[in-house]
C-alpha cells in the first residue's frame, strides 16, 4: 500500500486490512467515509480520536500525535479503498474457474454466496474475494470437477 502522507495512517490501514474480518472492514469503511465528510483543512486531529472513529477502539499508541486535516483528506480515501474488499462478478468468476455461470450459481448451496450490487452501471451478482477463497479452500474437488465438465450438443455430440 503506497501513497500515504502519514505513516501512522498507513500502519492503521495495513493492520485493519490484515486482521479485521470482512464484515468489520465494511463497518470501518462506512465510519471512515463519514469521518472524511467531517474533516476540515486547517484543523489538526488527534490520532487516537481518528482511530476510535474508524475502528471503535482507542489505542495507546501515538498519544500526542496530531494529524493535519489536509493529510487526512489525502489519506482517508486510501484507507477506504484498502478496506473495500474486491468483488468479482458472476461472469468473471465463471471464466476464472472455467465453469459455466449456471455451475457457479449452483454452488450457492455449498457456500459460494454472492450478492446483487450495482457494478458498472447495472445490477449484477458479485462475490467477495474472501467468500471465493473460502469456497475454493473447502471445495477443491467440486471446482476441479466443474472445470472438466462439458455439455452435450443436441446435434453432434460433445462440445466444450
């Protein structure tokens, strides 16, 4: 993660991305967005206050650190972007795994649960990377079988 103006905010971001579960990161992302809307250039903000507003935890680290509003206006969007877990569309996932979209949809009963989101201007089913990773770890045989499957063509036999 690069581009941060303040090392303490980079460290906070790295910690949250590595250790906070996905649902918690989404909460923190919403809090950071709200905080971003309140930041004023020319003001200085205590690090512990900022950390509390984002994580709901007041750390002991950096008790005297004040961060300029201008730096926050630069760094908070980077933090928000880092907390936003990537989403993969149904079509992208089916291509990655070399299976049909119908197969991906069937895997819902085995834990691969997507959600409808607005993606590139239209509603699509998307899957969070953590959900995909968990599914791939717990169902490697199912994914391998799905990739080998081919469908019969009504006219001439097997097709790929």
